[in-house]
C-alpha cells in the first residue's frame, strides 16, 4: 500500500550525468532500482523492492499520461515521456523517461525497464508543465468515470493539431 505523503514545493533537480534505472514486472512491481533512484525517491532499496512503481507518482501528473504509457508498453513498444515524481518526503523531481518492454525468447513481454535522465528545463517550463496542467484541470473538472476520456480528448486534439503521435511529439521537444 502506498504511504500517505503530502506533496511539497521542494524540487530536487537531477544532475546532468545521472541516470535513474528501474525494472518492474508486467504489473509494475519494482524488481530492481539503482542507487540514483534511491537518492531521488528517498527510499531504501528494501522499501522500494516489491512495491508498485506508482509509489513515486506525483498527484500533479495527469492520469491520461500514465494510461498512454501503459497502453504503449503493454503493446510491446517503447515510449518516452516527461514525468513528475514524488519522493518519500513530499519533494519532487522531473525526469525524461524512456520505458522499454523486456521480452522473453518467445517475444512475450515479461517486464519493463526504465531509464530516466535530467529533462530539458526549457521544454518543461514552456511546454510540459502547461500541458500537464491543462490535462490535469480537465481531469479534475470531470467525474471519475469521464476523467480519462476528457483529458484524452484534449491530448488527442492537441496532437492532431500538430499532426503528431504522442511519441513523435515528445521526441521533437
């Protein structure tokens, strides 16, 4: 069970040469995490191992982004995304994440591997933060059953205006 954590306004910025690495099973349960992950998340290895990766989910993240991530990796494709994570003390840190399905010899997805690096600050401030705020506002003004549909429609409209798929959009930033 995810501990109750109150978000703070304290940001920890990743260093240029940091890489946060984790592996999960197909349900998102953490099976490995590196020391840099522990540093930013402010958990011990034993506290994270066996927990759902959403233990670090920040409430400022739109649910539609995670839906898109899960749909993509479950289909066997890799994806890139900007993600705001929350540490155990309520502080936050942004990452530029690459999530890749791990497949067995029969080409069946058996887990996921994620490498996160320092995101581009300008892209965060100019594009990602305002976009995520719009998506989150759309989710919050709708009922639980329609949140994903509403924010999904907003995201789809934005991408259609640009003539891009989500992955192309992120990679062009």
